[in-house]
C-alpha cells in the first residue's frame, strides 16, 4: 500500500534538490554580475573620433543589486518549470540537462538584452557565453549528483498491470524504457474478475496499480478501491475522460454539473489567437527569411526540382487547403499516387531533406499559411484527406481533431512523437482543444523550441503503424 508520509518526504526531497539547483545557477550569475557584468553597466565606454572615453553609467545600491538578482531568479524558475528542468527523478538525467540548456539560453538571452538596455548600447556577448558554459557545467554536475541521490533513496516503483482484451505489449514496452523509475511485477487480466484482481494486489508487494484498457464498469470499481486504500493509480484516459477533464464545473444548484461546450474555443479566444498568429508570423517571416533563402538554394541544387512542395491538407471543419513546405523528398516520391507517411530511414528523403526535416526548417513556408489564416501556430497537425479517411474508418473519433484550425505545432507534437499512434495523438489533441487558453498556446510555443532539437520528435513511423489505430474498450 502507498505510504503517504513516505510520498511527502519524497516530494520534499525533490523540491529541495530542485531548489538547490536554482540557487546554484543564480549564485553563478550573481558572481558574474558583480565581477563582470555590473562593471560594464557602472562604467560605459564610448568612442569619439577614434578616441575611447569612459563615462559613469548606472550606479546600483544594495536594493538595486537585490532586484537584479531576484529578477534573474524568477526568470530562471519560470523557464525551468516551463521546460521541465526541475523534474528531478521524473525525467532521465540527460533529458533533464537538455531541458535546463534551453531554460538557461532563454534566461541569459533575456538578461543580455536587459544589460544592453541598461548600458544604452549593445553589450559584449563573450561574458554571457562564458557564463552559460560555466552554468551548464555546474548544472550537469548537480543533475548527475541529484539523480544519483534520488535513485539511491527511491528505488523503482513495483507495479501491477491490470489490462483488458487488447494486447498489453505496447504499454509494457513503454514502461520498460523507464526501468530506473518503474518495474512491472505482475500482469492481471481483468477477465479474472475485479475481486480476484484486488486479492492479487493485496497478496503482492506493489507500490501502484496500472489500469490499462479496462472496461468502464470494472475500471470504476478498481478506481474507487485504489482511492479508498491510498493506492497510486496510473491509467490511460478514454476519449470521454479527456472531454470531461476539459469541462467547466458549474454550480447551478446543489448537484455538481460539468459543462462540455459545443464550441470548445470561445469567440474572444479565437480573436486573440488570430491576432497572435498574424503578429508572430510576420515577425518570424522577416527573421527567418535568410534561412529560407539558403534552404531554397540547397533544395534546388539537390536535383534541380521545385523548391516548394504543395500538398492538400485539412484544417478546421475538414476544409482543404494547400500546405507549403520546402521539398525534402525526391520529386517522384509518390509517383504511384498513394499517400503514405514518412517511415524510418525512408529512401525517398534527400540528403538535404534529412537535415531540414531534423530541425523542422522544411516547415518554415507554413508561416505564409498561418498569415493567410489557413493554419494557426498551435493546433492539431493538418493531415491529408486520404489519411484522415483511412483513420476514420477504424476510429471515427479521429474527426474530432478538426474542430479547431490546424497548427504548425501542437500539443501532440510537444508531448508525443512523429510516430505516436493515431489514437494517442487524438487524445493529446483533444486535451489541447478542451483545455485551450492563450497561455497554453504561448507555453507550447516555448516548448516547441525544445522539440526542434529532440530526435524522437521527428522519428518516422514503423511499417504497419500507419494504419494501426487503437480502439478503446467501452
């Protein structure tokens, strides 16, 4: 059974380890602030007719220094939380370090701009590069130490997996990728009966129960049993669970009521979303125009074929439009006319295509689709109508993704992979739709920067997975 006191202690240790990490990084910045950065603010250098002059700049007193360091601490805490850089014990050590790299880069870029404003001139970049390198070394050492401490104190949880009629190999394989955190001790088929499952759990020594693809009636009984016994539960939501989770709780009378709106995103939210799309697409088109120009030249030089690739996709309400991409495959990639997703080690992808797909440069022309209003920055990825029809035959709920405008990036891209199953992608996309907010869009934009450099995010699908959609037990 779950020991609440042990879990509280575990949580406190994780918070303490995370707090020490933030303090170490902030202390490194404080040292750099007083030794290298503040002097550049305190004394400004300028040139007149080739002669270098020095003049007094901003002078900080104790409260000013405290404010500068406090702002850095808050920014660091915000970006570390956003990118998952504080999830010690939850993420693998290298995934944690990868998250902290992005958090530090974001904070140090913002701080660099802050210092430049205070100097009234562009600050030198070299001190910030040195600061970042030192902080990365500090955080890497601390993450390795903290991870070792966590693993030593808290061994992997021993789980009992309760499954339904569908094969359980997939979820077992997923849990096996985190052997440092979980180990599945026993498999229990729900067909043996709820009471038999309860007895099997009580006779064993388990830390939690995994309820996977179990019929709703039996699942409800197990959930209530586990909740009453303080047993930790891991379960995959059904489509209806995702919809209810995104509902609005109402207090019309003395009975709780959940409201699931027929229009998931309100009119004022749609208006703000469109404003953000227009502003950000214009800014990014200007900023990335040199990258797009170089990419266009490289794509053309590969096989002298067309630079852009136009393909019919579906957006809100199944409305069709032509998505723009830099061509990453050979011109005769689909000469047989059959629509298919890219697979691992796909021979149709050009050498240049492999590079631009890996860092998502091939999708930059979609900024023009966003500006035209055919797509949004954040939303379910637009699928080809042929593939949607194929999925809907197996999984009718797949059409739910088209309740909102398609997006350049989305919830399923941030928290899933390119080869995540269609059923899981649907649940991720519905989670976004039913919990929409402008803040969620901004958060996903920040997280998208991270997945651009995550190999799993662009990994191709395995053969056979393209048509494999997971149904759910009712």
